[in-house]
C-alpha cells in the first residue's frame, strides 16, 4: 500500500506496524488455531469465518500488502509462501471441490490488517466473485 505525499506527489511506503494482530500472532502474543507453519508462512482459521472453511495464510516477514511482498520479499520467501498456500489447500482437502483465494490491498478493498495475507475460502459453492 502506498500513500501520496501531498507536497511532491511521491509515493511513500508506510512503516510496518509491529503491533498489528498478525504480528502479535507471529510473536506468540495472541493465540491462533494453527493448521500449518513452516519457515515462510503461518496458516490458521479465521476467527470470523465467512465460509465453512476460512483460513488465513500470512508470510512471516513484515509485509504490508501484496505489492510490498511481491516487490521486496526474497525469491525464496515468495516461492515458500506460494507453496505454503498450496500445501494448506491440499491439507484441507479442498483442491477438488474448489476454493477461492483473496488478498485485499488498501482501503478500497477493505484490508483490515496491514500485514499481507491470503484468505482461503472453501466448503460450499462460493458464488460470483463480486456483487454488481
């Protein structure tokens, strides 16, 4: 996520908030119902599920958004995170019936936690992507 500087029109990356809920979960300050963890990612059930299966997959690094992650994470972190998402889908047994991945970035998408994360939804027909 970037913000525009009003004086020069430059994009400025906001600083990472070490006290966001996902940072606190990664540190062990808050509990989670963990289903997967490796050196690159942590996956756990959402506390306010929007589908029968609703899992969050977060990278272990301090990344605010997809843009931040894709431009500043190492190749190993990116590959490890993507593999973790695939492993979680396999572990949950949702590959064949199908699942949806969602990553909100910024205010217009309603990103609530300023730590990059992927929502994995499954367990029922999910309908269209967006309402019109």
